[in-house]
C-alpha cells in the first residue's frame, strides 16, 4: 500500500505511515443538506424582499439580516462539521495506531501495535452499503476503544491485524 501524507513531525524517526483516513464522508451529508436548503431559502427570501415596494434602506436591512442568518447557519452547521471532519485523522503506522481530532483544541491517542490484543469491526446494513463501520481495538492496558465511521473498515481491520501480526513476529525473532 502506498503511504499517504501525514505530518512527519508527529512520526518517530524511521516510522512509516501505512494508512491515513478521515472519517467516512457520510458525516458530511447533513451539513451539505443544511448548506443547500439554507442557501435555497435565503435566495428565495432575498428574491421576495427585492420584489417588495419597501424603500431601499429597508430592503438592504432585511437583505443583510437574511445574509447574516445564512452565514451563521452555514458557519455553525456546515463549516464547523466540515472542519471537524478535516481535522480528524485515523492513522496506522508500522509502529502504532494514532487517532487525532479537534480544530481549536486537539486531542489524540496512540496505541503501540505491540500492545494490541484484538481488533474487531462491526457495521450494520447502511454502513455495509456505504463501506464504513466501527473499528474496535482492545489493548493490554485499556478498555476497548471504538473508532466510528472508518471508511473501508473491513480492509482497515485486515491491514491492522496484519501489522499487529508482523510486529509480534518481529519481536519474537
């Protein structure tokens, strides 16, 4: 598999990225719908306002209010979820699994491959159709960690299992 770009400054010397994913695009369906509906409603409202017999100042004030409401809706319900999606990373390297998320404040977890006891996945009918699901990683010292909306979860599960298996083999040699 060809390594995908991930900032080198978070990797240890010689560490290689095996897989880098953002959450599945299904997380962006609702924000995109909000963008489309709010834009259509704002355009309709602006067209209505422009057809009124109000004086120019009143039309400009109402149009500015419509634009302001549209900006708040789009910013909060579309731009914010998109930036959160963009700032969420699920990364598998040849040494560990990394999960990072957050825009203004960041949080993350690293799980060394050698500490992983089991890897499982699950997905329902809709997730199967969209080729996504939840990856569950159980490590030696923690409760199982669930990573939701992992694209190609079955392939990621298999890849991670093989990386863990290869890590254990190299430690035993």
